[in-house]
């Protein structure tokens, strides 16, 4: 998560409830001597900021839970005033760049929390499972994300099922079979499963799985395949440079265990020259699928077969 700024006023920009809660917890940890005050409305926020209590020596962090376009004008005269409190405006949606909004941004630090990708979500899942003292193999966190989707709030709620199940159990082992029982399957699972099987040249599995996606989803699949090729090419270059898996993960933005358990093994099937050939094939497939008058699934299958014969 982004570092909390050393400032007394800032805008927290995200619509993810989990990231907001996590940010507030970090505030509490960083400012243990402060009272955290959550305000549901701009009116309540303004009242707490402007109230005068001569007998109250508490240091406060006053948080507006929903900084929206309707509250900008009212807040512009309050937020810009000197205060001994720390003020936080949580902006969940886009606000027009009016003069009042620009004025508020001028006195606040901006903390923008972006949505987490699959790898970042898998890191959180791993941490939660470890906190529960659950035994699991390397691929389980990513497998859970693939089934549930990269929605960190939903993932947190889903992991509570695991905690409840294992609460009285001495055999705390989470397998893929158990994951299938705990977590409903996300529509994304087909794409990630196809990607994984393709780059390990599991021909039978590939042609079974592409039957589960419709023609309107082919563009997304190609986009994901091209993205994986580009990622693997970078890994191949960094590996040639004798970089450690940890350093490679840092450079491409994925955890070390993903590099070790997924990306490097896939290079055994597709080396650098083959990756460049794959990229050319996928771009041709994308172009032909857009223009063809023939059934698109036949084009997709033929190109995937060519690719796996490289």
C-alpha cells in the first residue's frame, strides 16, 4: 500500500472497501495517540472539524467516508483552514475539476490506492492463510484468486469460510479439492486455466477449455496470451542476466513465488526465439479473427495448434 504521507490533510482516492479499511488500520497503527472519528456525511465532518471544546485535549483523525461532488463547495472553506487535527477525505468516484476541488487538492496530499492485480491479491491470500496456520502448497493462493477473481474485498470474505471450517480442526490442510468446495468458480477461471495449460503445452486440456468460452471472449483471451508472452520474454532476459527470482519479481511486478513456480517453468517449453514467434502468431490470429468470414473457433483452434507445435 502507498506510504501514508506526513501531512495533516489528505485525500484518499479509491473505491475499494478493503483498501480503505486497511488504510485506516495503518493510520491507527501510525498514530496510536489519536482518536479516529469516522463521519458518514459532509455535514457531520464539518461539525467535527469546527467544533470547539476547551476541555478536549485529544488528538483526532477526522475521516469523511464519502467525499463526493455534492460536498466539494461546503468543504472547500473548511478543509483549507488551519487545524490541529488530521483530516482525511475518502474519494470513491471521480469529481469534476472545479475551482473549489482544485483548491482542496492544493492543501491536501493525494494518496491513490489502485485496484490490486491477481499477483498482489495472491500475496494477501497467502498472508491470510498463514495467519490461520493452514498448510497449503505454493499454487493455492493463485488458484483461489483464479476461482474467486481479483476482488480483494470478496477474497477476504471468502477466506473467512476457510477460517470457520478449520476453527476446530487439527488437520489444517487446504488442497485444490477443498478450494473447489469453498469457493464458487469465477468466469475468469477459464482464461487463467487456458493460459496456464497453454504455456505448459497441455494440448488436450486446452481444446477442452476453449469450448467453455464464447466467441466474444476470444479478443480478451488473445490479449492475455500476448501479455503472458511479453512477461515471459522479460523473465528470460533477466534470467540470462543471472538475476535472482526475487529481483525478477520486483522488476515485472509479481511475487517471487510466481516467478519460481509459474514463469520460469514455462520457459522450459518456450524459449526466447519461440516467444517471439508466438507473439507474431498471436498478432496474426487477432487480425484474422477480426476479418474472417469462417467460424471463429476454427481459426482460434488452428492457430493455437500451430503455436503449441513451436
